[in-house]
C-alpha cells in the first residue's frame, strides 16, 4: 500500500508556492531562509503539500516515547488555516514565522487558535482537557516524576482558575492573552 500511496502522491498535482518575494513580505524570514525552508519542506513532502497522516508521521519522530498523534492532529488543524485537509508550504511558513519571530501577541493568538478546537472563539474545559491529554500522551508514560491519573484534569482546573477572569466557564482571546502576559 506504500507503493500505491507513493504513486498517488506523485500523480497529485504538485503545488508550487507563490513567489518567494511575496512570502518574504508576509513573513519574518529572509529570501535565503525561505529557500532553505522550502528545500527542507520539499525533501519531506515532494508533492509540496502535507496531508494529516504525513504530518503525524513527521511529528511522531520527535516524540519516540509517547503517542503524538492526537497533538499532531490539533497542530495540523492550526497549520491548515484554509481547513481543507492539507498544509502547503505557505501555511507552514506563515505559522513558523509567527511561532519563531512573531510578537508575543501574535504567538499567543496562534496558541489560542490551536486550543480553540471547534473555532468558536472560546476555549472551554472540554477543549482544554483534550489538548492537555494530548500533551500528556505525547510526552509518554516515562515522565519524571510519574504522573498521577487525574493530572490532566487538575491541570485544566488550574488553567481555568487563572484564565477565566469573569468565571463564565470559557476563556476568550482577551482573557487568554491577559493571563499569559501576567
């Protein structure tokens, strides 16, 4: 089935990014840095587009002791700004630009968007629980000290005590940014 997938990926219309000049203007990277990033991206994804499965496989390499698939799923959705099931080089570079060189506000807004799983503009306890569980799964069973079973729930409770300023059960972007900056 790998061979079939490879052939499928080759027959997929290859995506070429818009001009590097345009990306240089939209990101905090130089043209030279964009060229290096593009080479690495094409190396991992010859078609120029990453689907969620490929993204998960690449991400899993960084967390050999845990299961990173759920966190990678949320991360993929945050990178996939068009919500069309694929991440192009432009999407990848825009996110990287924010995460590596964005302002504190831009980084926090991006992180809020990652945690706001259903994209309704709020983080509720269920969403936060899903993210925290995914992070614990990703870190694996071999953390030190060993985590207690209800650690994720406690983590979420502490998060909401700090973040949910008006105690309405959800965290808004403003509450999130204000709390993080404190």
